C-alpha cells in the first residue's frame, strides 16, 4: 500500500499531465503551421503560461519541486522552438515536412499497444511511488528491440506479454505459453 501523501500524488499527476500536454502541443503547433485551413491555432502561449505559473504551495517535497522545475524548463525550451517555427513561417522558411520533432522517430514506431503499456507503466510508477520515471522516448528505445528479439524467438503456441517488474520498475517483454 502506498504511503505517498495524497496531495503529492495529485501534484505528481498534474506534472505528468503537463508533460503529455507539451508533447501534444508540439504536434498541434506543427500541424497548424503546416496546414492552417484544417488545424486551429494551437494556443501554445496559454499552455506555457499555465505551466510557468504553476506553484506548489501545500506541500514540501524535493522530488516534486525537481519535477516541476524540469517540466517548466521543458515548457520554456519548447516555447523557444515554437516561437522560432512561427518566425520561420513568417519568413517563408518553415519546412512543413522537415521540421525536427524530438520524438518523430519514435512516433513512427509508436502504436496504441506501446502507448497503453507506457500509460500502464506510468500508473504503476505512481502506485509504487517510483521517482525514476523512464521517458516515453527511452521506453520505446528500450522496449522496441526487446519486442523485435522476442518476435524472432517466438515459437508456435507462444505469445509475447508485457509485465511490470517491481524490482526494476520497468515494463518487460516476456514470451509466455498460450
């Protein structure tokens, strides 16, 4: 049973949500600049402002303060990228098909199954009060080769399963008999 303060758990979830919103916004800004007729303005300034103004008042936790500092740094960094994209677009320099996306390579391999496994792993981290959270990029970098190797070794009557290892706090790929 978790002994984590409910307020700390709530703040941790809010910070994780901010991270997801930043990644979603990155895609929205790119889509908007690529095709303004089919995508609305992303309102990225509002998201960044919300994250930068977020304060922890009710609890003291070095871990939570560090997470907040990291997500605020990420928001500020992405804001600089987005601002540059808008400036490039105004000059006609925005390359709609060649914009570097921090997770573009991983989005090619991302699929609903990996997304769900990563989400379940995040839930387990929260449940087990784990501070060392693996980013989605690191997760895919690690899990994809494991899945490919498991596929090579798969025998008739076997299937690939994913388990949460409580010792390493990572999702693991295993082969299991059907």
